[in-house]
C-alpha cells in the first residue's frame, strides 16, 4: 500500500497557491462565489489509480460540513483540517487556525471562523485547546436524525490502533461468513461490497459494523449513480410500518379526552366495561381493558406530584413510574411477557457465546432495561433501553444505548431466523424502545437484500411535564401510539410462534444460520489477534 506523502504542520504550511486552488476547475473571489461544486471531483490518485485519502477526506468534509456551495474562506478552513489530520498527534490550536485561514483569505469573517472549527474537529475526533464545543456533523460513525435514523452524532471515544485493527478483522470475518446473495444495484454495483470499503475505513465502532443502517441519507451520498440511489430509496422506504388503530378503537380512546380533574372523577365511576356505552361499534374487550388501565396508570403517575413531574427526576423515575404502563400495554396472557428492570438478553448471550469456548460461555447476555418475550417460544421480540433524559439524543449515553439497542434488536432478529423452520428473512421485524426521560422513540428493524439491516424510527412519543386542562388530547395520543405498538408486537409474535414450530413441511429449525451476517462484539471485547497493518487500508482520519 503506498505511503501517504508527508504534509507540513498547519502552522508552517503555506496557504494554497492559486494554481492549486483552481486545478480542479474552481474559481473563487473574496466574496465567496464558486463556479463548481466540490462533490463530483475525481478522487483517484494519478500514479496508483487508487483513491487519494487526502482528496477523499477533503471532499467528504466539504460535502458534510458545508453542503451548499462553499465560500473561499470555508475552502481554506477545510484545507487546514485536512493538513492537521495528517499529523502524528493532531491538536487544534485556535491561533494557528485563524492565522492560516486569514493568511489565505484576509476577508474571512472572524466570528464565523470562531464558530466553525469545533464542528470540523469533532467530525475528525481531533483534540482542541478550547472549551467551546459544538455538535459534530453526521458521519458514517454517527447515529441519525430522521425516520431513517435515530438522532445524534458520534460520541465514541477514540479507539486504540489495536482496537481499530481488531474491529476491522472481526468485521471482515463476519462479512465473509454470509453465504446468501448480495444486493446488486441497477448499475451493476454491489451494495454490500460498496459499503464494505467504507466501513473498513471507519476509525470508530458504528452500527454499520453490525450491518445495521441507521441513516439512509448518509448512505445515499456515497452512491453517485442516480438509478442506484432511486433503487436504494425505494427499498428502504417500502416495507413494514406500525398498524393504525381502528375507528372503533379511536372512538373509544376519545371517551377519555377531558380535563384531568374530570377524568379522575370519570375513572372513579366507570370501569373499562362501562366506558363508551353509547358507542355503536366498540373495540375488543381486551383493547378496552388495556387502554383503560394505561390511561389510569398515567393519570395516577401525574397525580403523585400535583399533576406534574417531580423536580429534576432521575432517569429511573421515568422508567419505573411514567413508563410503568408498559407492563400493561406490552404484555398479554400466554402470548407476550414484559420483563422490566435489568434483564439479561438470551439473544445477546447466544451471539456472544458463539465466539467463546464451551467452558467460557455465559448464561446471560447484555442487560436491557426491559424486554418483551413471545411466551410460547421464549424468543425476544422487543427491547427497552433507558437513555440519559437531559441533553436530547446527542448525549454520549444516549448514543451508546442506541447502538446497544440496535444490536439487541438484530440479535433477536437473527435468533428468530435461526429458529425458524423456513426462510422468513423478509418477514421478521423486531422492535426497540429508547426511553429518554418523558420521550419514547420506537424503532423497527428489518433485513434488506444482502447482508444489511435497516433500523427505522417508527414513532416518537413525548409526555408534557405538566398535565394542564388542554393537554389531555396530547397524552391520549401518546398512549394511542403505544397501543399501536402493542398491535404490531402481537401480530409479529403470532407469526414467530408459527415460524418456529417444531415441524413444518418436514423442515428442521436452524437451517438458515449461514445466510445471516453476524453482529459485531464491541472492540473492548474483541480478541487481541488483529491482522497485520500492511494487510488493511491506512486509517484515514
């Protein structure tokens, strides 16, 4: 593998010469106008025919940090960090940074210069000499923000070189264990192989290392062919979604839409069987009872502190009290069992034990904050992870919990497929619930063509901090989304029970293991036997 040419330190490097700045067909003036985008340049090294890491990094930063047409000073901001990243121990220095950019572009706005660097430095995981910090721009290591994503930016601590090498080794081994067909795109490109090259260059562990796609938009940016992009969009936008409530179920829930004091009096005089007696069409008795109990539980939780949350409640308060109605909504006698608390995952233990010698195997896997089990088969179908309530989805704990949640969902998905007596890869859906204080994010995981899976945000539920008179409809709507999830889990559990029956058409269970790309164990747990550094691409930071 050719060595990257040495680059002078940023504080000694000279600004780009005019011939360098315009060699790719770009012309800029101090006002910031630009004639061409930086996202469609030729990134091949002219001597080797391989991707030039410096050019690839420069183009990636330009497209992610400044997605619109970059101005002249923004080009030099990126150039500073490209040169900085090539140093053995890069550290951001404000004085050197401003001097470099101002020397190249004297008209660069000083205030904008101060706001930009931490965004880029965080993306590159470069230490800084300033306490100011801003959220990192999404990268392939990040968690995502839309229906195709989970919300946030990368928060992994920087891995050691040995951990990175071990991570690449295990990912490569897991990639090669898959014996199914890859996902071929209209242009002839192979989706699996395309992402493999990108994932092997990541310096931090991502859900992608476990073949889980969180952010469709980021993946689409790596494909240049328009027909391929459309095919990927089509495949990832179609498929499964949460079922809707029936008109009768909606009408029943509306019976509770009244101010909290009136609702309290109503619940004292009405059992679930007496609610909505004037309705022509009523939902099933089971739905009426579960909905009634859930509304009662939430009201009683608010009443503990004068119709409001306690002052600065702990994460455990939300999990135990507010979300305690999960034991009502996500359980069903002889069909579903909801287990709360620190519950070890059998699916996680099964995955981890495959990598251990028999004498080293453990009974318990990763502990979830709750899980839902298909009673008849003892198979997990939904996991709960409680994330930090403050700071939103961008906090380190939230991101770590989200990645673990995705792994648990995939472990459960893989275990169901392994136990099935027929190939059900296109039909299995597993669920994940991320709790962040009063906010619930519902994820669904399904498998795409080839090796990869997609984690999708199906719903987001949030309870107000105080139950005012006009907040009842919001609270009932939040409960209704959890009841939609219940319907989805019940339907999937019935299918799982059928798929994992002992015999169907003479087939035996466990015959699809070689068509599953294994989940990655975190780098800290990886074996200390990485491939030799010369056998893998250089670490591009």
